[in-house]
C-alpha cells in the first residue's frame, strides 16, 4: 500500500463562471450541441452572447475565478482578451511567459473596448497586436471540424486538425506523408478555404489512447491509479456535483461505463452503476461510494510518490503555456502547449489541446485520464485531462510502475478542464 501525504479535507467550490464559458472557445453552431450524460440535448460550452461586455466586467469576473496567485497574470489577461474578442475578429494568441507578453492576432478592425483594454490591462502584460489574420478563431474551428468529420479524414489518414494561432488557416496532422496536389484541393474544398490556407504536418502517427499512482485511498486524489475491466488509467481532478465529490477521467478507459472502478491496490472506488460517460469528448465521471468521496489535491512527482499538491484554481489554455502531466503510470512530466485549438476525428469540438514535453517524453500508457496542470503559488492550476499521444512521438519510458510495460509519448493531446466541467455541469473542487 502506498502511503499518502494528506492536506486539508475542506475543499471549497470554485464556481464555473465566465472564464469557463470562454476557455474552450466553442463554436456557436448547432452541430456542436450533443446529448448530455442524461440523454438531453445540450451545448458543451455556454454561448458567450453577441455583445461583449466591457473590459472591466471581464477583469472582475476572471479575478474572482482565477485569482492572481503567484502574480501569474498571463492567463487572466489572455482570457480577458479572448472574451472581448470572441465573435469580433479574434483569431488567436501566443503567450510568452519569459517576456511576460502576448502576441495577439486579429482579423479586421480591433473593437474599441478591446483597444482600451490592450492600452491598459492593469497587469503589466505587454500585448503585441497583429492585424494580419485571414480567419477568426470561429472560422478556423469550423474549417477544421468540416475536415475531421468528413470521409476524407479516414481515407487521407488525417489524425487531427488544429487552428493556427496566428489566424492563417488550419494545420492537419497526418499519420504519414502529406497528400498530393489533387487530394489537397479536395481537402481544401471540404474545409471551405483556399488550399494555401491548409498546412500539413507529416508523420505524426495516429492518435493512441494512453490506457493501461499506485494505490490511493478515500477521499480520492487526482493522479491516482485506477483499474477498470483489466485496463489501467489515472484519475484527473476532483469535481463537485451539487456539493458531492466526483472524479474525472477519460471515457476510453471504460467505454461502456458499466464496470466497477478499483484503485491500484484492488479497493473498489465505485460500482458500474455510479460511473457515467460523455463519449463525444472522451470524458468520464466516477461517483465514489466513500464519504467524503474526493479531495482537492493531486499526486505529484514520480509514479510511486506520496507527495501531493493542492488544487487552487483552473484556467484556459494558450499556445506557449507551460504545463505538466501527472498520470499514475509514469508520474510528472512537463512541457508546453503547441496548439490550443485541435479537432480530433471521432470527438466533438475544436477545443482539444496539444502539448510537447521538454524532456524525453510527456506521458505514457496508463496515464490516460490523468491531470494536466500548471504549477502556481501554493499548489497547482487545473488545465485538463489526458486523452492520447501521437504515435510518431513514441519512445521508451524511464521510471514507471513496474506492473506494466508502457510506451511513452512526447506529443500528447488533452481535454480542457473548462470543457469537462461545463459539459458535466460540475465545479472544480479546490482548496
């Protein structure tokens, strides 16, 4: 049995406010409404509305939700900018932590409220505005979605599609070589853009689900090992449903969501009757039988670590952000976001996030469902749950849980925490 260093049990609710509606940058098209876990039709992300509120309202709302711990205000400013710009020409942005700056890309004229905020964001963050975008973020996501939902996605061996953060078009991640001239024309026609606005990234491999820490105990933490019907995965973050604790993980760990979930030591966490699936975003909710059920902490460090960190807040994801993964099979690995608007074949939405490790790899088999986070003052900031890795980045693993023989990946994809929380109607459990 692995011992655990426990923190405070008094988790407080973090309401899913405006930031949660914005972080996923959902398309406002009816096609993205999907049956919820209870079978009712619902959108994944609450629509923003047609008129952007004033910058002051956004700053107050984000400050309440995200806080300003450790003075890490880049996510706050980035979210405010995307909030003001959604539906008004916003194309994307790249955060630069090293210089405390943001490169912002826009299509057309920048609205007055955005310009006012950029002139004085009150946070000391320099925002460089580039009015060079050919497409807004919504237009790029729509184009990417048309490709991944088409028959060409399979026949051309397209693994995923991402929206270029500079608004120049979309990039398709190919399992093998880039297509020839004729097929490129067909793909561009499906996307509804010129062929010159579609770029290709060759030989990334296919999407590989990372399903295969050792032995947690109630109240359950994120980053712990779970075993379901012979498959090993990881828990992500604890969330609250009407005040009751839930554990988030990946749906592909148990597609039918009807099997008992065990921890790494064989203790039952929940029966199949208390496991719920959201397959169209590869998310799963576990309702533990223990009370208290969950804790606002995640395991950090090596796969056999007993160290944990407090979950303080959550934030959206932007290209250039530093993030870490913390699955139970291989432990903690860190890197940075390379794409913040990825569309995956077989899943709804254009909000998935791609990250690459700064070391040998970012995650491995058995880490699926595990937490993706950023370190902040006093703990961690939730960013998402791990879904998969690109097979072309496969490599051997270093230290890992010895009861499995995982393959590791340097190039991963994850579901943003904002999309998971809003889809389920949950709030993040924080300390």
